[in-house]
């Protein structure tokens, strides 16, 4: 079984430290800032087997080569984006598997935020590393892809088990909640979840990982019924 621990980096990013309980194998997802990432790895025992990259943006990959050099870890990233990622030891795409010890992660292509964005889903442990495709109560901006691509990508997440832990790349939930409440003011589940998030953040705790079941009930982007609705929500959120 795999566990996922958020590692706060930069201003509002998260890297994710994964550990396979059967073997002690570990991986780090999107290690953009070497200092706090190395501190988290060392505190967990100093072992790092893999570096998993979700997409090419600097606030997700900038520390990759430093962490690789320090721990000798292999780097995994999207085959389609190899030309703008750090050197990949294992290029992957839709349907491929990545092993962290005995835990297998399935690669999911999720274009929309960027063309080459991927996610990693570990069924044993129920962990989804979704980068900037899906946020708690939000989704990524359409910087390279289309609303149709993002709609399809979010649809791949929506069919995962409801207890799946959504491990996204940023601490955006409170600001996302403000727009979500504006867009869907009658949603009682959303109001309750927004209050839960407010309490967590007031206590200095991360709002993620969230449960997919809560996102399906409260996240307006996951609840969008069609591409046109998603496109309208995303355009409104960009100006909110």
C-alpha cells in the first residue's frame, strides 16, 4: 500500500512524498524546491527511488536535477513532453505503469492545463497525483489545451473510486471556494466543505489531500455536465 505526504514548497505548491509500506520504496512528485524536499526525504529515512513529474512548468520541475544528483533517483515523466522536461529515465504515457516498490501507479494522460500533463493513480492506497489538472474545488487554467481536452481529463478522474485521495499541486482551495460558492451558491455540500477548509487553513493545516467524493459533490468543474459549461466556468474563474 502506498501513502502520500504533502511537502509544502515555494509559495503555495506541494510536492508529494510517496512511500510503499511493503518495501519502504519512496518517490517524490514534482520536486520544484530542493531544500524542503530533501529535508522531507531525509526525515523519512533518506531513501528516494523515483522522481515523478506531472508536467513541465518550472514550479513543478525546477529542483529535479538537484534531487536526482543527491539521491540517485530515476526520473519518470511524460513521453510526449520529454523535450521540455529534465532528462527522463522512464518516459511514460496513457496506460503505462510505474512501480514504487510493490505499489503500481497507472499513468493517465490529462491534457488541458498543458498538452503533456499526466497524472499517476495508485489503486492500492487510493492515491491520485493530479498535478495542476484538478485542484480541490477547482481545476487548472487552460494554458495550452482546450476545454474539451480538460473535460475529458476530468472525466477520467470522476470514475475513480470515491474514496480516492486527490493530491494536487497547489494550496488553492480557499480561493477556489470563493469562486465555487459564487458559481454554485445553492450547493449545501459545497458550503459545508468550504467551512471545513476554512477551519483547516485557520489552524495552519493543508487542505489537501481531499477525497474525490467531496470533490464530486462540491467542485463545480467536476460537476460540469458538458464542455460548454466547463468552458464557461473556466472563463468566469479566470476573471473572478
